[in-house]
């Protein structure tokens, strides 16, 4: 394959792959609009996924936050959204360290880490700013204890959506994107 054919091929594959990833991010973000258990959402999974698969990296940070912001406009805005988006950006950063061929254990480990960080940061903010809890150890423990059922849904949702996104991308790359590479190479041999 000549150098110009190789460049065309990489551009073609990059465009198809990027479109696929962006589509998956938008569909996952839109799934927040469907009925679901409290906190069973794709927020952190989408961010981890974007960090792993979207290049250039600035898009990896921008795309999931914009997608979630659009769904937040429908669902409703609240005062903790800047912290939610900050947690999303941390998940994008973590996802960027997974590389283009993420390993199962690393992916799920970072998903759990993202969930725990999100739980701690958002509940700390609720404790400090909501006025619902006293600003002492009793209030702190009450806030985090009452949040545990939401954390359970959050971590299950993060793991579920992480599995769906990364698993789907694995299958897509092995079939649809992988086949297009073989078809492109055959068509451009000469």
C-alpha cells in the first residue's frame, strides 16, 4: 500500500471510529432521559469511555460534558453540577490512561475508582452546602450513611454502562470496523 493510500486509510478509519464513539456517547447520555432507578446513570461510564477512545484529547473532555449538559437541560439543573462535571473530567483523564485497547480489569477498576470519588466529592458537597446536616461528625456520618443506597445504584450503573460501552466497542472493532479495514485494503491493493 502506498504512503498516500495509507494516509487515506487512516483518515477513513479514524473518521468511522470517531463517529462510532461519538454516537455511542450521545446515545448513552440520552439514556438518562429514560426511566431508571435513582443514580443508575451512564455519567461516569461515558466519561471513562470518552477518555479511552476520543482523540484529540480536548474533545474527550468536551464531548461527554456537553452531552450530559444537554440532558441536564431536560432533566433539570442544580447547584452541584459543576462538581459533577469536574468528576466527569477526572473520569475522562483516567480513561485516557486506558489506551486504545483497554484491559477488562483496568477498565472496571477505574470505573469503581470513579464511582467512589464521585460519591465522596458530591456527598461532601451536600454535607457542606445543603444545610440538611449539621457540620460535625454526626452530620457527616448521617449524610454519607443516607447516601449509601444511592451509591449502590451509582456503582452498579457505572459498572453496567462501562460494560455496555466498552464491550460494544470491542465487538464493533472486531466486526464492523475490523471488516472495513480488510475491505479497504483489498479495494486499494494495486
